[in-house]
């Protein structure tokens, strides 16, 4: 079983994912928490080199990094997409497929929708959501057969929660618009964490997951 969280930074994905993982563990399930990171594997040394040479800013702000990527690679965005896609594909094999084969319930703090939104941001919308590479990742990751949870909050709240990342209302609003489309596509449980406490959000997610667990257990019997 895979439980995939996604949504903008500051929405509470890590906090809720850890709470859900603990709940599953306390009930005797083998649980593994994973996270689909941006610019990892092959892209990490490239980003590091570009930051050291000053072509990309040395920043912890995803907004500044995304806009810098868009400017630097505007003529070669397809190459960037291909490299990032290969990274994501390999990550899914190592962190989802392998753990599922070992009998773990996989809880993903970030997942394929986050990757799609990131690539859309870097390309300034030039890469379609229906891109073949995205569809392949969806199939490999098992979307449509997993429990997906979309966490979000009001732009002003997200900016305050992640004040160190120098986000902006415009940047967050763009991300939320992208996530909203994907949330409807995947039929995800969508929760506004600006209206709910951590306990309330966790309860809603666990209630949703419990139905999937009941179905899974009935199939095993």
C-alpha cells in the first residue's frame, strides 16, 4: 500500500505524514517514510556546480531557485525535464517498488504531483500536464491505485509558515492553481490545513486511510 501526500511547502505534509506513519506502526504495520526530492541524483551535482559558479543562486528558497532555473534553462528545458524524470523514475523504483516488495506500507511526504508541479514551474507552464513522461511516472508510481492526500493552505498562511524560504503570494497562488487541477485529476482527499489543526487533519487522513486498509485486509482474507 502507498499513501502519497502532496502539496505546497508549508501545508503540513511532513508533520501529517509522520503522524500517520506512527499510527500505522502502532497498529503493527511495517512502515517506511520516503520523499521525492527535487534536483537529486544526477541533478544534484549539476545544481551544486551551477551554484558554485554563480549561475544559480545559493539559496534555500524554492521560488528563487525555480525562477533562476526557468531563466537559465529556458532553451533547454526538455533536457532538464528528461534528467529530472530519470531521477524520479529511479527514485520510485528504489524507494517505492523495493519497499513494497519487502512488505512495507510506503508513506510518501512528497510524490509525483509535486514533481509535475515543479517541472511546470521551472518550464513556466510550457511542459504540459499530459506529457508522456508524466504519464509514465504515474503508471510506475501506481497513481489511481494508491491513497493520495492533497494538503494546502491559504497563500498568506503558507508564506508565514515558510518565511525563511522567501516565498511570495503570487508564487504560492500559481502552485495552488496547479495542485488544484491535479487534485481533481487524481481524486485525492483534499484538506485545507489553514482551517484545521494538526490533530484534526491527522484524524481526517487516518479516517480516509482506514477505509483503504479495510479493503486491503478483506482482499487478503
